């Protein structure tokens, strides 16, 4: 699952939260794996996000795949941070649906919850986490955006 960040410059991921900016609590890569326990021979799917935070602004990208990789999706993320909570707009590359997500930092995890739909897209499957706990992904080979553009604060 490869992605291209929309509206963000990119740099190689270090796999950890930016230590130069301790306030950038949402900078990094997180993921969750989705498997079918009743059919363990199938490939697991999952959802992964890579974000960069600048002040109160956050942007990034995501990739998702259903179990057995039968549907995939990639897209862009943009939002605003208030303390430990980020309100995000997540745009599906498959359908152009824009979901409203509340992401909450809890320790090293990112609690990811859909709170609405900003724009309904085409009638297609969106492979976007709806209510999951994403774990900090230190082994990622995803690219972390260097900054959100344009800068707003």
C-alpha cells in the first residue's frame, strides 16, 4: 500500500514522533491490522495513516485494504489539533467521500473515530477506519510529510 501525500511535501519516515517539536503530538505513522480470525489463510488488511503537525494544523495521507486485499483505498488527510484531539477530514481516493474523524492521542496510540460525513462521494467502498485504535508504527516505510502546505496558523 503506497500513498502520495496531497498538499504535503515529503521526507523519509524516521518511524518516531518528531523530537524537535514535542508539541507535534500527531506527527508520525500509525496503523491497525484487520484479519478474519475465522479464515486465517486470508491475507490481513489494515489501515495506516501518516501525519505531520505544524502548530494547530495537521495533514497527511492514508492507505487501507480490506481482508484478503479485495478492496484498497488511498487518500489525503487535513485537520486542526486542539490538545490531544485532532478533528480531521479524510478524503477517499476511491469515492471522493470526505469523512469527519476525531483522532485522540492516548499514550502512543491514536484512537480513531468517525463522527460524520462532510461530503458523500460516489457509490463505492471506502476503506477508511471508522472506530479503531491505531498503534504507532515504528517499522513503517511510509513517507512522512515534512510540512503542510499552505502553512496556516
